[in-house]
C-alpha cells in the first residue's frame, strides 16, 4: 500500500507542517522511539506525524541531497 503522502512532499514540506515531521540521519532506536511516543501522545491533536529515517536535519529542515542509510 503506498504512503498517503510522498517522500518528496515530506522533504519539501508541501503538505505536512514542520512540527509533524522528524528527520533522523540514522537508525538509532532510542531517539526514534522517543519521537514515536511524542507523536502518539498528540497533545495538540495534530494527528501524529512522520519520521523520515536516513535524512539529516539542520534547524528542523532536511539536509539535501538525502544520504540514506548505511547498508552495513
């Protein structure tokens, strides 16, 4: 099943507000689990969010080009 929002739109903030997107440069489970918990709490009733793994961020904005994940 395809994502309801394309990765390109997430990287360019075309549809989703920045506060609902979190970029993670690598696969480190602890910070990712913290983000999942924060989105699940949804205190502001925004409907959760998106975690994009394999993308570095700088001040909440993705650093392009995307580097992806190390295959090791």
